[in-house]
């Protein structure tokens, strides 16, 4: 296994200048890991068929960037749900089925995995409350974003102080969906028609998951930032489930987006 580079995550400008308690965050891509083949780079996906030792080393490298041990990395078994878990000092490494986490406990890293879906990191740095959410279309329309915000508020965050940053995720021009998705979402809410643009294929459309995510966050009353990065075309930097599917590859890697309150 070859070490390409050290992990060098992408930072959100809004989160980086949030002020208040010391919070560190990063949207990690493929660079800096030891996985090989179709998983080349920093694959942290426990649900992938990658070598277990490589995945463990990649996760350790992520936590080293935070100057914290890998045992302090909290992730969940993501199932495209609206469910949020609160993580505290009793965290023991379990991965409950959920798609978001919040904490007010220093020294814990909240990490969400993605490979086209939206990774969103949240912070009220003044109060010292953070969150991380994984939002594909199912999670977004079922309320995982709003539920994360409410869970942060329950820990003492103020809605107007929360900053939410959307990391690397698939863009509309690369996200074509079939008529069943178009019809089901429009039936769910006619306003969702605004998130589709025509496709040359009959009944198909291009879906703007990014705009849906940003709009829901803004409507929830928090400060929003979209890093404007698409996972699909940038094979050097990001894993992409859809790219893998189009190539008929057997599996795909997952990148991690993570945030932590540091001990002072």
C-alpha cells in the first residue's frame, strides 16, 4: 500500500471563521490514503469491500489530522433516513442506523461518509455545538437537515448562529433520474418541480440535489454555504457512486467530511 500524500481536506470559509470555541473541520477527498485499485486513496468506507486494514489506516489518518485518536471518530450506519443521534462523552464506537450526529462534547470527531450525496457540516461556534449530516434526496426531503438543526438547538445552539456548509456532492448536470423519481417527488410536493431540468431521454430529468439542500437549510433559518464542488467528474479528488455505476465497477470508495470541538 502506497502513501500518496498526507490528507489535506477542503475547508469551508464560513466554518473556518465562525469564531467562538475552537472548532476544526474538513471535507476530505481521495488524497492522502493507502487504499488501492478502485478504492485508491483515502477510502474510509466500512461498508465497502476494500481491505479492512487500509480502511482502518485511512480513518486513523483522518483523526490524526485532528490530533485525536481514531477511537474518538464517531460515524453512523447511514441509511438515507431523517434520523439524528446525539453523541457525548459516553461514545463507545457503536454505529447506530442514522444519517446525522450532533454534539456539544469537546474531543469527539463527527464524520459523515459520501460518494455523491451531500455532506453537510454544522457549527454554532459561540455555543460550542456541532453537527454533521449525510443528505441524499431521501434524507433531504424527509427532514434530516431540519432535524439536525433542531437537535443542535436542543443542545443550546441558536438557530441564527448556526453555519451549515455543503461539501463535495453531485451537481445537477451529472444527476439524471428516471420518470419514477420525477413523478414521486412532484407528487410529494409540486414545488419540487423547480429542481428538475429537461433531459434528452423521454421522462427523465436532471435533478438539482444541491439547490434543494441549500434551499431547505436557508428556509430553516441558518447561514448556508455551498462549496460548489461536484464529485462526479473529478475522479482524482473524489469518489462517486454514480461514476462507478456508469462504469459497471463492482464497488466504490467513500470520502469523509468531519468536524470536532477541540479541547482548550
